[in-house]
C-alpha cells in the first residue's frame, strides 16, 4: 500500500488548513473519477471532494481544520474504490506512457503475424498483450462492488467473441481499444498541458537586494517591504512598487494587453508581468500568497468544481447509461434466442452493441470543453470561476453595468456651476467646495483639484455614498446628493449628484462630467449582436450625469442616485424581469451586487479586493472590450459543448442501430467509440484557436 504521507499535498503550506490537493494517476476514465468523488463526499467531516479528471488533480476540503492523518485516511478510502488510484508529486513523470506504447507495438506485431499466417495462437497472444490490463481492472472493480464501466463492457464483449470462435475479432477489439485509449489520453494530456501552460505565472525564486548583497530566495518566503531586483527578460515575482530603474512590461499573461506597458519609479507592478528591457528594483507590497498571480492561480484551481448544467447532466447520464445499455444488450440476445432459437448471430450482435455503447465521448469531452473555455479566458486576462458561469453568459439576454470606472473612466471634471444664492459668487463657492472636497476620499472629489482652496477646515464628516460635511471658517458646508441633505434634515428640491449648502441653505449645484470609455459604444453594439436585448446602468450619480451616459450609449434603462444596497436591490429587480443577466462593476460598493448577481464580472486593474472576491469572473485589465470577449468565449464554449453532445449521442445511436441489425462488425464498433471520443476532444480544443475579438 502507498503511504500518502510520502507525497506532500500541493497546498500544504496554505493558510487554509481545511483543504488539501494532490496530483493523481491511475484513473483513466471520468466515471471512475466520479465514483471516487462521490464516495469521499459521503465521509464524515468532508465539506467537498473534487476530482478534476482533465487536470488529474484531487482537492479535498474538510468542514473544519484537520490533521494530516485525516486526509491520508481519505486517500486510502479512495484507493479502495479505485485500486490503481495513486497520489503523486506534481513533478512525477507518468511512466505508464512508454509501457502502453510497448504493449500496443507488441500486440500489433502478433496481430500482423496472425493476419499473415492465419494462426489463432498469434491472435490470442495479441489479445492477451493488449487486453490483460482491461480484464484485470474489470475483475478488480467487480470485486470492489463496481460492475458497470467501460472495462466491464470491453471484457464481456471480447471474451464473448472468443467464446463463439471470433478470435481475430477479439484481438482486433482489444488492440483498437488500447490504441483509442492511448490517443484519447494523449489528447487530454496535451490539452491539459496547453491550458496549464497559459497559467504558468509563478516565479519560484526572487532576487532579494540587501545593501550590496543580492541573494536568491524562494518567492513564497519574501516579506512585504523587501527590495527585489528583476533583470530584463525575467518575470516580476511579487506585486510591488518600482523604486529604481525604468523599463517596459509585457502584461499579456495577466491582462491580455498586447502592447508593452512603460514603468518608472513609483509605478505599481504586478507579479508574473515580464520585464522586457532595463533592470528594475521593486519594493514588494504583498507576500506571494496574496499576490495577483497567486490569486489568479487559486481562482482557476477552484473553477473546475463549479460545474455547468450540461456537465451535471452528463454526470447523471453516465451513472444510469451503462447499466441501461447492458440491459438492452441482454434483451437483444435473449428475445431473439427465445423467439428463433438462434444463439450465435444474436450473441455477436449483443457483444457489438456493448462495445459501441461506451459513453467516453460525452464524459471526457464535455468537462474538457469547459476547462478549455476557462483556460482560453485566462490566456486573455479573464479569470472565470467555473464552467457554470460560461454557460450562464452564453444564455444572457440582459447586461447591467455600474457607471463610474466601468462604463466611464472615473476621471471627473466640473462642467459647470449653477448658483442659487446671489450672496455667494462662483469664485467663493468654488473655493469653499474645493477646501472641503480635498479632505474626501471619494473619486468625485478629484474634480475639485484644479480650484484654489484654503486649509482651515474642521469637524469633517464623510457620509458613505452621500457626501461630505465640514466647517470652513465659521460656515458649515455640506456637499453631496439629496440623500446627504435629507440625513441633515435639510431636504433639497433641486436634483444633482453634488448639491452644496451653507448653514442649511442651498447655494450651488456642481455639474460633474465623467468621460465615457472609448470602447464603450462598440461594446454596446457587440452585446446587441449577441442577442442581449436589454442593457441597463445603475449608479450612485445624479440623474443628469447618468442620463447623459445612458443617452450617449443607447442604454435601455438608467437607474441613478442609488446607494450600494439600493444598487443591489435595483439589480435584483431587473433580474426578476430578465432572469438571464450579468452585472459588471469595479468598486468596493459593487461587491454586494457582484455577489448577488446571476454572473458578477469585476473589471479593471484597480478593482477592489472585495469586488474580485465576490465576482464570478474577473477581468484583470481595464479594457471594457474584454466583457464582449468573455461573452463570446462563453457562447463559443456552450456551442462546442452542444456539438459534442449531439455528435456523441448521434453517432452512438446510429452505431447501436447498425450493431443491433447486424450491419456493424465488432472492430468497426471500437473505431466508432474511440473515433467519436477523439473527434469530440479535438473539437473541444478548437477553443484555443478561437479569436473572441473577431
């Protein structure tokens, strides 16, 4: 028995001690992985167990912190379900592959000898070389209480062929089967490698600068505030701020940005960006596990556990499908036998029926398609937290956007000032407002930076989502929306995002302009072309500013003047009218809406941690075009999934009809089974050459 404590879990050093993950091998069919997953999920204390067949990774999360022996016991239980299951280190080479090739070559040689000499003994050797592992696994599974799987189907079919004297057919079946299995596994391994290569974000070692001394240390051990040096051509290991040097960064791995981004002293840089030219010295602002690259990897790791409806359907379908086809094959043999007394022809047809019925094409290609969609998104700088969100985006008929920082640049200017009290000229109003707003942290306050100001401001109180109040000299100033003045028991008849009162009297309204992002109009047209019929905007800004943006972009609905909780309520109300929708936002106040939406999309390198945490998809860059690309990837993924389902079920149905009617020999049935699986896998891999921006 393998000792699981000899293989260190890949996430053992993480803060969350409730979870462990390993790379595994020894499971070569998705239904086998599902059986292990279901068994572990029934164990006491297990919150979730997930076997990602596409990436050969098992992740177990307990309901509370557990010691290592608890997880080792769960791995032992997994081995009872699948005796060949084994956890391995991430660097372990899969030694079975060359051996499989040797088996295929030996079996093919003896099969060729049999064809040339017409000797049955050569067929038998070819059959045993190719099929012994399939038969042995079927026996072990039966002894373990698991009867109906593809190994059982192939074993019964081939042994039945031997029993009726079809030695050549039996050998051909096993040889073609292991060739098909090898090609399927190679395609899946290739796709897994390609996907994970796009997420090769981690820099194992960091060059730490300490005075004149420079040492290489593991990136995971570098504390915040350390000065590190990154040479030209190297990846930036940790998030930080440039304290020396100038260069240009390749950000494609994070944001999909094709053009180099210039950086200099004071520039914020993100881990996994590639330093293209000069040497940089960077002061780290985050440890590795909190860095941008680590968060992306963690989000992608979690994504596979969130299955789309078609994936859940295929999982359920496979559970009942195999026993059903075994029953149909039995009826195909018994009913004609009873009616006609003929044994051999109907037994042969039933055996062919079993061979062609293997559900591999579905159970491999559908999860792989979603995994490829997630990988394609990640390569474009978009992190999708599950295949279910890609599926939901493909169905979306309504898009809801935050305004500031999402549809607009978030850079504000004062367009004009409306005066309501002749005692206060424009210069005096602007001076008082700028003096107070310079104490505010709200993005709108930056619009006053161009105005003159005075420093004597006291008793400052900022009301989140409403405005700011303070005393300038002997005058009590309040600047904000209507909700602020209602809070001060001084409601205003005028409407506007920034109303200014002095000692309770309305004196001015500041009309603020926020520039619409250049790519926003094109995005609206593209979303319409996708069949999204309703596009809405919810914002805390005033009616005038919101309607200006809504009119310019041709939006269907504009909901202004909303506090964060009201933004969420408004979004949910729209969601009741348009159930298939998504929400796009970037700020801290968008977190409640992102968490509650059907699909929440956080956008921008400046997106708040809360927004990223609660979002279902994260666009790392600031380009609004990526929202359209994400929807395009979702639609393409869903289309490929449905193509694979139709392809697999359609060909299976036709092959079963031919098998039952006696028009398909057994070797053709094997080709139909393996061939369809291989085609479905290749179809899923088309996502890698898909250009979502077209």
